């Protein structure tokens, strides 16, 4: 019987569909397997189901003897050395669940509301006993209504954010690799602007692009200086788009008003200086952490594995 290595706890339905016809080597834990154990286990596996937060480099992949597929649990796959996998004839797949779009867009809007209206700051003050009752100037923050949201990257998630922002009464501008057709812009109620104009006009900037190396540190010291000093930055895409050290300094020096971050440059580590600031909201990569999205992602990953082990084409092959 063919063996599947599942390196971290996954939804129940994912396990059930895989266990019907395959032997499972299952790490029923939210802790990563040590690298030496992973290298040993991969020697006897025909397939591997791994989280996108687990790094699979050439050293690990070269230990595989029978591996046919590495199925990533997530839409991204930059955690896997694609070249090393290709050299060994190993298929790599991802799981771009449609449910992930809505889940991430909801977190983006939640972070926008939080950083502007001070929900987390207020909750922290309350727990410290600083809430003494309603006061005219306690906990003030700007409303979203009438403010301009600049979306960088108007793909599936960016569009979903735009729809939700319009429901809040926000004006929406965007910059993206490809400009939308006029009819779609009109339908969404969005306007295309050049990148520098996005920085200049936005009261809030939401980062929603697909990550590529060209975007590394696109948001840096110079970028922050072009933003409004009253503006907020929200990132639910990929951490390395932001130079966290530069962001920390910009927040400390009030170059920008605030930030809300769900993904990190050196994830799972967070730049220490950010942890000390009170004008930033930090969430632990919750973007697509909805029950529905993770169930869908798990089933997509399972179907990729089943297809490959049955000699069929993987639906979500990326190499």
C-alpha cells in the first residue's frame, strides 16, 4: 500500500479521504517535525502533504526515494524548492481554495476597522483597568465612510476587499499589474491610478498582490514618505513586501499613522520593534483561517495526491 506522509494536523475530512486507500504516516500535532526526522520519514513516502509554513529545501527533497508528489496545504508554494523537486521528477501542487478569497478579504476589512477605530487598543486599555466610563475624547478614531482605500493588487482577494470596502462607503482606487477593463471597473466602483498616486491619495492601503521577488521590500522608507501622515497600511498578502524595520521606524516617527499586519517578513518571527508599538495591530496569519476555507484547501490537496498516486494529472500542479 502506498504511503502518504502528513507532516502536520489537518482537517478530519482530509484524513478520511486519504486513509481509504493509502497508509498514513500522520503527525497529529501543530508542531513542526524536526528536520532530521522529516528527512528519515520522507525516505519511505510516496506522497507528502505539508503546510505552506514548512520549508522543504533541497536537503530534505534529496532524501526522498519514492516520492511522487509534494502537496502544499495552501495557495502559496515558495516554501518548496521547486527546482530540487523538478530534478527528482516530483510533482508539486498547491491548494488555491476559492473560500480563501472571502476569508482573507474579511480579515483585511477586520484589520482596517480595528486599526482605524482602535478596537484592540480599547480592549487592552479595558483589561488594564483604564476604562472609567464613556468620555468625549476617549478612544477616538476615524470612520471608514468617505475615506479612500487604495488596493495594491486587484486579483481575486483584492476585488473581494473592494466589494466589502464599498459596503462601508469607502472610495476605492487601485494599482495592479494589469488594469481592469472599464466595464469591470465600473461594476466594482473602483478607479485605476499609478502607484505613486495610490500612495499619495490613500487614507488606507491594503496589500493584496500575488507575491513575486520583484515586490520584495516594495514598501520601504521611501515608500512610506510618499504616504499621507494620516494613512494606515494593512497587509494580508506576503510579509516580505514590507521592510519591517523601515515600517517600525515610520510608525515610531509618525511618518504613517498606523499599520495592521497579518503576515511577516521573517514569519513566524516578528520584528521586535513592531511588538513594542501601540499604533500597529498584529495578527498571527489568520487570513484564510476559516473552517470553510481550510476544509476546502485540505480536500484540494487530498485530490491532488490521489490523482498523482493513481497515475492521473494533478488538478493543481505548479511545476
